C-alpha cells in the first residue's frame, strides 16, 4: 500500500509550487521540530553538512518521523522527511556500496531534497576490494567464484568507476552531490599479498585517482569530490597524504575501532593543511561509524531501536567538532556522517555534535580559532592553511 501511494504521488502531474518532497509528505512526513532544534540548526553554518549513514530506521520515531512507518516505506519514501530535519544537510548513500545505482534512481532521490542538501555517496565495493569476499559475492563477473582468493577484475578500475559510479552520481544528483567515498576494507599489505605491499598499493591508488575526471563533469559542470577511506594504519603516512593531495582527493577520516582516533588520523593525514606545491584542501570528510568498544553485530543488538545515546563518546565528538570548526574558519565545507552504532542513535549524535560545534564557533572571536588543534601543523611540508 505504501509503495503504491509513493509511486502514485510521484507520478501525478506537477503543479505550481508542487514538488516530489511535498507529495511524499502524504506517505511519511518529518516530526515537528522543537524551537530549540530549529534554533540549533540556525547556529550551524551552511557549509557544515551533518547527517546519518542512512535514513531507513523506524525506531527513530518522533525524533525524525511524524508517524509509525515500516523500514521498506522509509527506504522508498523517507528521504524527503529526513531532509526536512533542521540539522540534516547530508546523508550517506550506503546502498551504492553494495550495488551501483542508475542515474534515474539517483535523480529521484535528489528531487526529494532541498537546495543545499549534499549526499555522500559510497562507491561500489567492486572498485575497492582486490579479491572476492568469503562468499564470493558482490563483484559482478567474479560473483560466482567462491573464496577470498578469487581475483576481482574491477579492483581500481577507473573506467568502471566513471561508468557506474561517478557518471550516474554527477548526472543524477547534480548539485545535490557531495563527496564520493572510496572505502577500502582491511587489506593484506604484505609484499606477497594480493596488493603487492604498501608501496605498490599506494602506486595503484595514485594511478586510479589520476584517471578519474577532475571536473567540470556533465552539463551542470560538477567538480567531483573524491574521498578515500582506509582501514589499514600502515597507510596513514606522509606519502599517502601527499599522494591524495596531488590528485585533489581528500582523506575520509573514519571513526572506527580499526583505526586510531579521529584526532590521531588528522595528526597524521593533515586534512586541513595546505603544503606548498600541492592543491589546497577541498573539504573535510569524517564518517563516525562505530563505538570503539563494539563490533557492528554487538552494537546493533545493544543499541536497537536507536532511540537514545547508550554509549556517549564525548572524546570523539570533541575531536570531530574541533576539525569542523577548523574547516569553517578556513572557509572549507565539512561533511560528517554518523552511524547509529557510534553512540546508539545517529540523530541524537548529530544533535550533540551540532551543539558542540555551535558552542565552539560562538567561543571563537572574529578571526579566532578553537582552543584545541586536532590537526596540528605539517612540519617540513610548508605552512598550514589553518593554525590552532
């Protein structure tokens, strides 16, 4: 019934002042925000894009939705209501990690969002996994091959990335496109492993990035923002940092137990610095994914239905806030996408982070800077664009 209602709402002729978002309000609408929440939204600069990893969570209930609704209905029709939340200016399109989305489906999503909303899209995992997983799935031609040793022919295939990820994202989302994140899993970086070791892998990623379009792309003239996220500490090196910047890509900082803290990653990767001889930074991208004491299965079991902060993590929140404030002071856009499994409820984590950011910005005088400096300076590689 809900699917038919959503399809009917979107198929009717457009009238003056009408929009897909307005029509879907008859299927699912946003919860009425409190005056305090609206006021908090006005205190966060428009260049700061806060949001969650997805939106299909019935348990968010009165935090986000105006009525009880199923996960299936939210997946099809909930983005418009989500995007009406005063603090949500981005969302992670996690489903694109598991299968590419065609241009027309991405255009449908873009039509549900207001101006200024920018989606973070995850590139299909076929691009970032050198071998098939233990069930031999997800990689198209290699999907029938069982075992981790199955070679994935699409690994770091730039033509596939352009045809199946970047092109549809640019043409479908247009000005609603935010970062395109290439998320690498934990890799075997031994010299005899499938990647050939740290140096060989870094060379392959550099060659891949060099083959991607830098922009303007498509009729709208979009300049894609590429973000690269890794799960191997061995890659948090000056060479990796310089390689990304040579190709105007950014390091996506991951709040995940497999990695050092966000502040430690920032200290190593200097996402806000502008060394001489390389392009200046384009943006800050952070994904706060998982509480350091949990794995995904345990976190889901402990936190579901994601209605409260079960394991508040003020250290991570303050570290991310410091970086966002530094980005704002440097005139850079910032994206922070938060998973339910970071603290227990992504909408409440967003609200707590927004309050921390707003308070820190209010404490900065004209031309001032936040008290702490999570990113540091890039000694030996030129002056930093932002100082603490």
